[in-house]
C-alpha cells in the first residue's frame, strides 16, 4: 500500500491559543495505526516552536513543515526566516505556493533559489505547481498540484484531471510523489487519494478545523 501524505497548510491563520487548541483536539491520533500515512502540519513560523513542544509532549504522529523560507542564507535580512532556522523545527517546507507567486512576486528564479537553499539545509520540499506548464527544479522530492481556481473556492479539480497531471510529472520528470491541493474536504479526499499517481493531499481551509482535518485523515 502506498504511503499517503496528508499536509495541513494553515496559511496566515490562528493565534497561539487557537493553535494549541487544534493540537489538543487531534490528540486521538496517537492511538491510531498511521503506518501508511505521513501527517504534516505547516503552521505560521511563530507557531512552529509551540507546535514542536506539544507534539513531542503528547507523542503525536505529526511532522512539522514550514510554509516558506527566506531567499537568503542566515544574515542581515530583516524580517526573514532562514532555512537554517526552520530546520530546527521542521523537516519539510512548501515552496512556490500560488499565493507566494501572486501576492509576493515570487518567480521561477526566486523559487529555484529557495529550493536549492532548502536542500542545502537538509529540508525536504513540497514544490507547488499550478499545472503541467509550471517549471520544477531538478530532483524535487514532492510536487503539489494546486490549480489556482480550485484553491479556497470550494470548487476542486476533478480527480481524473489531477491524476492526469500527477502521471505527467512522474512520467516526464521522475518526481517520486505528487500531491493534490485545492478545496479538499473530508467528503472528497478519497476520490483523489484513491488515484494511482496521487500520493496525498495539501489541505488549506479544511485543515483549520481539527474535526474536519481528523475526518480527512480517517477518510483517505
Ligand atoms: P484550500 O487551499 O484547501 O483552502 O483550497 C489549498 C492550498 O492552498 O494549499
């Protein structure tokens, strides 16, 4: 049976107390057989430390990821969080989300540099693509196919189309794992994860509600 990635992307949401409450509400995960699931939580940078502490204390089978990294090494870059700093808390980082491309002007050049820095610092990367035309760096670990009009709209892509894109990246670029993201919920998750070339999901809005996220994990 293939191992499925179930990734929560909280984006720019949650206060510290809300983050703590979410983690306490998924505490039942530690009593489940999750051997074929890799659950990864990507909170805001500021919540990585508390999430790391609570996950360890409660022995939860949840890994941590970051939503982005600085384009630069550690140094004089006010306001940035470097890959080296993130590595203390997270094992993986999302790079190239369409919200970064569209709102922060991140182009292929910037994103490929971020990818390189992440790898040099020992972070795995979930590199987001918006379609078959998106350029990807060589040796990317995981791709997330996230069509822009499916993100946060309640209007997901079809599982057949997502499968087609996943198969394309695997066949042409030997990408080991491809995730789907865009309006995934507990009720539609299985239609994506049952596709042979889809290795998991990247969940935004539905991951904010711990009960819904818990249900997504049960339903994959
Ligand atoms: P959504 O976001 O689940 O809210 O559509 C997915 C994403 O942007 O990763």
